C-alpha cells in the first residue's frame, strides 16, 4: 500500500511518507478510543478532559524550545527520536492499569508528538518548492489519514470480535432483521465469535498493535536523508511573534475550538445514539474518506487561489459543523455534519501551514513552534473546560467552539501578506 502513496516530483523522499503513514497507523483512532479508555478505568468526563489537556500542556511547554533547536540542528535525528518516543508511549498504553499510568503515557506521547510532528512540518517546508507548500501539507494530511485507516480497521475489528458491549450492539442490529437471511446468521455468528473480553483488555490489545505500527514508522525514518540545510535563524522569537501575531491568534482560536469539542465529540455520539466503540468508528468512517481524499487537491487550489480565502472557507465549514453537532437528530445527519467538519479541516490546515512557511524561510523551526504552541495553548486550556461544560449541558462546548471559529474568521479576513 505504501507504494501507492509515493510522491512524484516533489523532492520529498519516500521513507518520509512511509514513516508518516505507519506512525499515523499507530495512532489509528486513538483520539476516539481515549475517552472509552478513560471510562474503562473509571474516569469521569472532567478527568477525560484532563487526559486530553495534559498532552497539550506537555507539548505546549516544549514547542518553542524544540523549534529553536530545529533552526540550528539536523532535522532527521530529531524526527527519529520523536517517533521512538511515540513507540514507547503506545507501549505504555498497552499495559496501563490506572488513570495515573495513562497520564504518564500521555506525557510521554506529548513529548513524542512535539518532537516528531513539529520536525515533520519543518522537513516538508524544507523539501517543498514555493508553489507546492499547501499541496504537500495537504498530501501529508491525506497520508496521515490513510495510515489512520489501518489503525481504525485494526481497532474496529478487535472491538467487534472481542468487546462484549460492541458485540451486543451488533447482535441487536441483527435481531431487527429476524426472519430474513441475515437474521438467520445470528446464531452462527454467536457460535463463531470467541468469548468476550473486558473493555480494558481489548483496548490493551489494540494499543499493543498500534505500538507495532509506530515501530515500523520509526524504522522507515532511519532511512531518511537529511534535507539541505538552510541558513540559521535571523529572527528572534519575539520578532516572529510580532510579525505573525494574526496567525498566532487564529491558531489559538482554532485550538480553543478543538479543545472544547474533541474530547467530548465521541461521548456526544455515544451518549446520543448508544453506538458503542465500533459503532462510533463506523460513523467516523464516512468523514474519514473526506480526510483521505480532499486535503491535497484542496491544498493545490489554495496554492493557486491564495491561502487566506482557503482558510476562510474552511473555518466557515468548521463553525457550521460545531454549531450543528449537538442538535443532530439521527446518525445519517450526524455523518453529514462530520463530513462538513472534515471538509473544513482539510481546507484550513494546509492553508495555515503554508502561510507560516511562506513568511518564515530562515526561522521555520521557531515559526512552526510558535504557531503550534498557540494552537496547543488553546487546546490545553479548553479541554478540561469542555469536559466540565459537557457535564452541565452537552451542547454548550460545541456552541462556544463555533463562536471561537467565527472570531477566527474575522481575523483571517484582516490577514495581509504572502500567500494571503
């Protein structure tokens, strides 16, 4: 499958794409499983929000430091180190028995995420030509999603085979077809399935497979060449902050919106429709197709038409999706809203990353460090708040996120500069 994702005439080496593919296969549907993992360990919604927040706080503290290191040090060894930390974090998830162990794993994952994905952005900016920035960031997003599909299939298959709650939901669906050919298969299916495992044991097995996928990505990264070195940074972070303040504000607002909704989105789907782990994964499969095919062509359009209009269109989609999610009447409508959200994210992410690259040729590590730090600051602050608000009124974090995205649209409308 990796041969199908090899880039052509872009200057990006094949081992990089392979490493990204398998590292994201290791993540799979991690963000969807983490709330279920927290519940299996007895955590409430507020604690689950903190499991997301502690990851963001860890990465937040390190982004600028690692960005400054990337301005002067070789990129490849840092990328390899980050993927190794990911392998170790996922291995710890595979054996964790308490919420405290999960917190330690999230801290380690935050360190690995900061190191690997910040370096990946700088590597892409180094390799890409000036008129390919958004396209290659879109391709990066697409390959990330394709890798995640492998992890999602792995997790979903194990949930169906081994998780008792998911199996019961599947059998209930078959009972609705009693008297049909499919309904007659119910007894045979029950006989063929192995005895159910506990939810925690199933999740441990899923994360063990994820750790193996991430290890394949780490091995691929060992074969990467080092990109051509750019000049050392000529701007101090303070100067970059002044020059990129509008982009940092947008990153902060988008991070706030994501922090308010991401931890609670899976809980909303599960609480509203009682889908179980595999059911939630199936609902996200359709928008996953959008994530898998849209970012690169949309990035190519952004390269051609301008990054500011592309970012504005994406934020409109995200705001509408966030406002509509709490009032979705049924699963098909929920899937359509999630597709709208996927379309918005597929437009926004490559456009904003390309804007950062376009204005930071000699200090890309610091520039991306500041940009992602602003986003993570918003996520870190908003994640526990989202969990708290969800406990009182499930729709409140989603509507508040929509307000943040509307404000981000106003800031984008005032952007000026390269690629805007």
